[in-house]
C-alpha cells in the first residue's frame, strides 16, 4: 500500500491540507496497518484496502479523545475483509 497516497487521502478527509500533522498522521497510518495485520488481514495494493486503512485512521483520529467503540460500519468492513481473505486462502488449500 502506498503510504503517500494514504496520507494524502487522510489529510483530505480530515480537511488538513497543511503539512503540520504529516508525521503524526503517517504514524497513525502505520498503526492502522499494524492493527489490521494483527487482526489477520494481509493488506494489498487494492483501492478497497487503501480505503479501509484511510477510514480506520480517520475514525481513530476523530475519536482519539473519546472512549467510544469502533462503529458497526467499520467493524463490518474489517470483518468482511478478513472473511474474504480467509475464504480465498481456504479455497486455495482445498
């Protein structure tokens, strides 16, 4: 996944087109990728995976000071992505 593209998209979604938070947002992108990887999702260069990372980072950034859980729509996207990958992997083994 191209981090430069992810950073540009995150900044656009957050309406932060300056460079002041680039390092911070890049670290959040890395953290989101790590979190998804730990959840068993192997990200590829697809638009869908890029958008999953961007949505995760934007939601996390917007809710960083709240104790709210992840919204259902984002949980569902993560689950569907995990199921898609593991169904493909299982089908390749059989």
